[in-house]
C-alpha cells in the first residue's frame, strides 16, 4: 500500500506539482481514507523526500555500476548517457519532481539530497578527468565544466523527449554520444 | 510602477514559486496596497504571462539578430551559445519561472508561449541544418536532435551556473562551444 501511495503521488506531483496536490486527492485516487495515508506517512513532505531519495539513489546505483566496470572512459561515458536517457521512460515524473520541487524539502533533507545530487556530478567529473589523464579526452578544457555540459544535455531530455516517438532511446543516446565523444576527443590521437 | 511590480514578482516567483507567492506578499515588498496591484494587473496569472512573454520575446529577438547576421553557421552557433549563457546573469529568476511554472498558464496562453518556445528550438534546428548543407557540420546525425542537445547543455546552466564564480560567462561559453563545434565538425573537412 505504501508503494501505491508513493506511485500515485509521483504521478500527481509530477503532473500537477507538489504544492498543487492535496493528500485528499492522493487518497481519492486510490479509494483510501486519509487515515491510511497517515498510517504510512507523517505528512506530504515525507512522500516528497522519499521520491527524491529513490530517484537519486537509483541513478547513483546505476552510475556506480558503470563506474566500477572495466570499460574505457569513453565507453563509460557512452553507457552513462545511455543510462540517463533510458531512465526517462520509467522515471519522467520523478525527474520532474526532482528538478522542480527540491525547494519544498526541509533544510536538513535538502542538504542530504543536494549532497547526493552533487555526488552524481562529481562522479562524472572524475570520469572525465580520468579520460583526460589517460589521453582519451582533450586536455584544454575543465573536467568540472564538461561534467555540467554532459548533465545538461542528458537531463534536459526529461523535459522534451518522448520515448514512444520517432526516435528510440538508443538512437537518441547514439546521436548525443556521437557529438559528445567527437567533441571531447584528444587531437593528439589523430 | 507596473515594471516594479513585475520585477518584484520575478524575484519572488523565481525564489519561492508562483503558487507559493501571494499578491499580498508582492505588494508588501513594495509598500503598496492590493488596489495598486489590481490597477495594473487583473490577477497573478497576468503577471506570470507577462514574465513568460518577456523572457521568450527577448531571447527570440537576440536569436533573430544572430540568425540574420552574415556569420558562418559555426560562428552563429558560437554566438548563440554565448548569448544564452550571458542571459543567465540578467534573467536567472525569469528563466526558473519559464522552465518551472509554465503549467500555471491558462490553456490559450500556454499554447501561445509554447509556440514561441518551439520557434526558438526550430531556429536552432534550421541553423544546424544550414551548417550540414554547407558541409560545415557532419551529416550522420539529425538536426532536430542536435538542436535539443544544444538547448539542453545551454539551458541547464541556468540551474547551476554562478556568473560571479570562478568561471566567467565567456570562459564557460568557450568551453561549451569548443566541445560542441568539434563534436559537430564534418570529418570530410579534415
């Protein structure tokens, strides 16, 4: 039941917004009473916290798996972009909540979620730095700024990409990594 | 006075959210009465509409200027990325409202703002297509997907970039266009 409340909240918060969704609406959607909601959650913010944590924990876990693999940096980057784009289908509402509703978290929880979000960025930066040091990537740019470039082009897809549309996830990931990897290529290799 | 009400609303909606800001708070910030607010605006949504229109109209105008110039496609792209990043300093709150609060517009206004937003994307797509046809950009990718790539990496900057920080707008734009232009380069040129 807790899972169902969370799933319904994800869909309502994602479509209408956190502030715009009442606990009454959540329970109405499930044919429950408010009492059942309060049995599982202290308040609406607790659901929001859980959505944020699940979204970023899941991404971090998938990222860790790629980082720990024995792939070369450019292959890891390709896998990472593919993973982020493939995640849209399952998690677009959670992502909208994650990107838009962070300001509704209480201070302590905000700090905690921010640290995890920053870790995701820092892992990309580290990967880019490795690629630079191994000579796979060009050396004239900054790994931190490159990590934001990658986050930007991939995360923005949540706002417009339609997985059921003309371009498959795999195709989009191929186009994005084609530009990115050629763009980062070290000229010394040529 | 109308301008001051708009400016204060931009700063409050941007920081706290549209739904979370009351007309009372807007007028309190300016030491006005609600009557003055209603002299200039029918309701809070009318302010929101104006913020959306001003933000996208301003971007479209700056984009038009670049598009109409006699620069080569790759130079136009560079100018475009620079313009989008330079716009952060002046308009970060408007941008946050533009990206996050579109769902609070009424249907008719939403359609109108969406058309303008789509035009901004289509102009980038057209520019990329020109570059492909002139042989400046690679031919193996899709101009529409490339335009979203560019929008993503540039627009995402509004969420994290600090113009007063270590990296200047010009430097960031240089890094971003360095990756982008090398990434789009036609191999036939080499």
